[in-house]
C-alpha cells in the first residue's frame, strides 16, 4: 500500500513530525509500506525518501538490507551498507542516504517516538545511547544474528497482514519491545567486555557527539565542547582521532552544522537571509561563502535543486 493511502500524511509524520511540508510529501512518493497501524509501519523500501535529503526523525526505524548497497548517514557517521547489514535509527537522529544502487532494498519496521519511549523505558538510558553510537551491524548470512533478523522481519510481516486482529495494537507494541529486549541481550556481553579505558574514551566521544545537535547552530568552537565535557581541547582532539579517521573535532562540528543548514534550506518557509540570521552569521554573504566552502554549491543553488518545480 502506498503511503498516500488512508492517513498517509499522518504516517509520514512518524518520520518527519508535524512540520512536514508539501515538498516533503512530494518526496515521499516513491516510498511504499504495508499499513500496520497508527504508530508503526512495516514493509520493503529503497529508502528513496531520504536520498540526499537529511531529515531529523521524530520517529525511528530498524532495517535489514536484503538487496543492493547504499551509503547511509546517521548524523555525521557514514557507512556503506550491503546485503545482511542491519541498522537502527532512533527518534532524534539526523538521517539521510548519500547514494544507492538501483536494486537497493531493505525490510524496514518504523515506529513513532511515543511508542519507542513507552517500550524502551525499562531498558535504561545507557541502552538507548549505545544504539545511537553504534547504529550499524553486519554479520555473514549464516550467522545466527542474520538468521534471527529475518525471523523478526517475518514476525513483523505476519502482524502487518493480520488486519482483522483486535489485539494488533498490543501485538505491535510487544513486537517492538521484544525486539529491543533481544538487542539488549545481544550487546550486553559487548559492553561488559570493553576495557575500562576504551569505555571512558568512547563515552566521552559519544557525549561530544550528543552535544552537537543541541548546540552546533550557535556554538562551533572546539573550546565550548571541551568545557562541556570537562576536558582539555587537546584531549578532545585525541579522543576524536582515536574514535574516527578525522584529525580534528572541528571537522565533526562543521559537518554536523552543514547538516543542520541543509535541513533548514529544505523548508521553503524561511528565506536564506532568515536562516543566516537564525544561525548567527553576520550576513547572508558570509553565510553563503561558508556553505559553499563546505559543499561546493551556494545555499540558493542547493535549495533550488531540491524544491519541487
């Protein structure tokens, strides 16, 4: 069933929230899901909705790649994914697809932020943070985790077709909760096996990453984030180099900030001058030079290429 079926706009807002624009609704035309219920979807898709279209999710989803390959981004973390790779995007994630093959397909279960909050509460904050900092996993086809992922997908498909079952809303809730409890058990041994020093550095790095969506629109200096973490800028540089292939936390700050700019440019309700002012640039020309230096195109050209004609 197309997402433009009964209640299509409401279900798209599981991803994009109530501020969805006509442009965003036009973008969703190639995304097809089976209709599960008010707070979730299940189906196969090519994730075309997110192709070169950064979006901050109000809902979340988990998917298993079943064909082709794509380059997807959770925030500034980029990964090439292929068959049997799994990924989870939680509410609040900035997500987009950079490129995909013509045959790229995933089995995807999507859920609202309200449903995730309800079923994940007892699993603890640390579990959610781990999923945010490690959103990808890959195992060979014969590995039990891959086989189990297909079983979970089959269970989601079973519930999605059981349209006459009066218990389906409860079954959907239980499906997501059971899957999250399964994930919790899968990663528990990984968390316990990490050396304490490695755990501390990883915790600091992901605390740094969690600060970016909160503050990068106003603060883009490394010192600000180091002080928030109660560490020196030198140590933040060291943590960044140990956790990524990048040489500087400033690169991460700028990359996340560019994602924020792209999200604002995709809304036709703000002028470029208003965006520059909102982001504390001294003027539109300075803002345009900054954006072009990082992307190779002007804000106006970026917006024109993505607005419907």
